[in-house]
């Protein structure tokens, strides 16, 4: 698959490949001096080599956000991400929701790129099938690690593992 095809698969439809690569780097907080550096290409291939892009993106968010959490919490995090896609308050594509500035710390800190384990893929499958332990929540946070003040003003609906869902 050509570089341009991989970028377009992810929603980067720029006229110039270089512009699309820079946008990809910006969205995923990849600090590369040049758009064609090895890290950028490797990460682009990681996302687009999977047969199911949505499953891959969701599994990566689940894995990086929920290491050490119970399986139900993994499915819940996946459901929250998908609930955002379906909400008018958020962008309407999985890619845009995941890369929305400040939405997920795992994008900024780079842990999104950790290889998802089998449980993360199974949890992504469950969430994609419509399983939602949160009852349509669009937010989650860990009260012990969250530094956001505004999220603490949300009305908590439930707690699963260490995450509070609102």
C-alpha cells in the first residue's frame, strides 16, 4: 500500500503527501524533524496494516488507557470513545475523536503506540458490537491521576475499576 493510500485511509486527504504526513504527526504528537522520518512511517504502517482500522484504533486507546483495569472497564472505555463519535458534542469520526486535542492523555504521552494485547482487541470487539457498561457515558477519568479540574465537576454515573464514568 502506498504512503498516500495509508494517509487517506486515516482521513488525511491533503493534496500533498508532505502536508498529510505533517498533519498525521501533529494529531498523534509525533516529534519528527522531517515528515518522512522512520518513526512517522512506522507508526503510520502500524495503524493501516490491520484489516480493521476502527478495531485497531479502539484497541490502542483501550490498551493504553486501561492497563491493569478489569475487562468490564476496558469495554467501558471503548464504549465511551464510541459514544463520543455518536454525540453531537464531539467530532463524528473515531479518528477525530481519538486525536481531538487534550481528549486522551495517551496520545500526548505516546502510550497510544504500545502494542495492544489480546484482551484490548476483545474489548474493542465488544464495544464495536454495542456493549456499553456505562449506559452512554462520554467521559471517564481516574480520580487519583487526573489533573483536570473541570472533569471533576461532571456528575459521576458509576465507577468500574479505578475509572469514574460520567
